[in-house]
C-alpha cells in the first residue's frame, strides 16, 4: 500500500516533546467514556488486550481513532510496512506494528501512541513518561529512529518527489486546485523543526502582524536557497537597519554583499556598516576612523583603506565561522577590552591618555563627537556622537551599576522626566546617560565630575526628593 496519510495518527501534540508545558495535563482517553471506543466497558484488572472488545475492528484499526480524530490531524503516513524498500526503514524494536488481518506488520495509530498514558504531556507517545515503558526514548528524534534508524537525517519532505508530497498533503497537489494540507501552520513544521523556538525570528522579522513559518519560508524551495527563505523576505530584509545579518550563515548575506555574496555592496566599508550602525537603531562605532598616526602600528594582518582605519580594521565581518567572538573583535577572545586596545596602543601610552584633559583643552573632540561641537551654540540635542554615549564612557570606565548598585542609565517615561532638573542633560530627551550626572569636560576628578559639584548624597537630591 502506498504511503498516503489519509487516516489519523495522534501526533497533534508532537510539540509537547519539546515543550511539555504546552500539552494538557490529563488524558481524555482515561475517562468514563469507555464506550466511545469499546463495545463493552473493560473490567479493570480483569480484561486484557486479548479480551477487551471494540466498536470497530480491533486495537490496531485506525478507523477506531477516526471516530473522534479528523484526517488533518495526521502527521505521519499510515498503513506502511517498515523495511528496506520503504525509504530505508526497519521494523521497530519498541513500537508495536499491527497484528489484525489486513494490518499485519503495518504502522497504525497505536504503533506510536499508548492511548491510556497517565497524561497527555508527551502526546501519548510510547516510551515516554506516562506510557507503559517510560524512559525508552530520550527525545522525539530517538523515537523516530526506532523505525527510520540512520535514514532519518536523509529523509526530508522538502525533497520534492511524490512520496515527499504525501508528508504534508493528503494527495499530490494538482494545478488549479487548492492543495490539501494535513496540518495547519507551525504544527506541521514542528514535526521535524520542533527544536526551533517561537522567538527565533524575533530579531530577524521585517513583517508586521501574525507570523507563521510560511511567512518567511517556502517549503518548496530547493536546498540551494538560504534556509528556503522567500524572495519577498530577502527583499524586505535586505535594507532593514534593525535586523542583524551577523552569524546568519547564508540567510542574510545580501544585507552586506552583492548577489555574488562575495563583493561588498559598497567600496566603503564604513558606509556599509553605518547603514545600520549609524542610524542609532544598532550600536555604532566607538573609535575615531582616521589615518593611522605614525606612532601607532596596527597588526600587519588587520586591513586599512589607504592607511585609514575602517570598521573592518578592528572587527571581523560576523560570518558564521566568527560566531562567539565578543563584538567581532579580531584575534580574540580578550579578557579585558584594554587587552584588545594594546594590539595597537602601547600600555604606557594608554595610561597617559586622558581624553577629559585633551577635550577640555580643545583637542581630540572627535574622541567622542562625530562633529566638533561649537561652545555656546551646541546643546545635548544638537551635538553628534560617534556612538551611543554610554558606550563612549565604557571604553575606559568599566563600572558596575551605580550609585548604590542601581542602574541609572535608562529610558525614562514622560511623567518621570519632569523630576530631572533642566540643567541635567537627558539624551534624546528620554534617556539618562553617564553624562546626565557626570560632566566629561571637567578635568578634575573630585566629586566624581558630578554636575553641580558637592557631596554625592546632596547631588542625588536634585532628582530624588526626600
């Protein structure tokens, strides 16, 4: 018999193998409604598999399950005989095949499901907690391998042949007719991809509204396509500025590369990076990008552009093989950010560098600012920074949350903003940053460069009323 999944197999809660909390606590088969399936009420402790009676056929007749379960609930071909000629499968060691006339050696509903499991946390699957032999399988892959063995990894419904179509469709789709799909939405995909969490697209979704697997993926695309992502997704995400293309393998290559996936979309790597990192949506650069001074010698393998620093001088591109590197820094990992800086800067030079003295003297304003501010004209609302202000401070100051171990750098609500004196600058009108309380243009270190000066406790009273 051909592998056509027309009758129901109770795989509808397969996701419970991944997330048990998503399954119902009880088992609806363990109720007083015995006569839905049985012709006579079974006598507990007396009747056996050989003596109980059924309304339709025997224990292995799928029509018995069809009394309640609809065909679209099925996620597995029915009435197939495991063996070498059936996609390299084998008779299972732990799962019972049918034994009644017409069902001998075939996969039936009760091959996979123990209907009277203690609960439905594991989709009534045999070999899982609640069944007759709990602990036989450690996961759904082990469960499937009982029949599929090593061929499980080679079996894909995306292969495109007629037998593959039967995995998702009751019958092979025909031109001009709406295709029949046996399960709806992520439920069908999760049969194989159940390890993927619902939030896996949280930072890679350019669409609004409800998102399902087929929003971004086309299951009929071939393996040459990146993650079988739709053209519509590729086009929508190509110019997105808040979706990170890093560590994504081939999926988002064209965010930075041309269609050949080798050459960059622009010859200027700084402009390419700042397409996202210069928008404020994603962390930007925190180092002046200029011609390397004579006293500085970057490692020979670190690329420059006509002697000028670019983003790619210090950072690798963030391809999949770079995964795990902190901030994509070259030659990592590093125990401390100063260790990285010492690739170019001599330790003694770093120790003698004080940007607060330099800036106060009118030098090296670009250490923090993208454009040199004009004293008396520019304000917190008009000055431009080379990165998010807090990151600029953290280049040198690695401090825990303070004061009193409280994180003060935060976005504030409009009702709370009224409690902050106008003399204390709030970044973009909504965010408390280091420079809200500390004045980076003060050279002295007394009173922690606090604006207003004075003792710390009295300074706190400017916002926090007693």
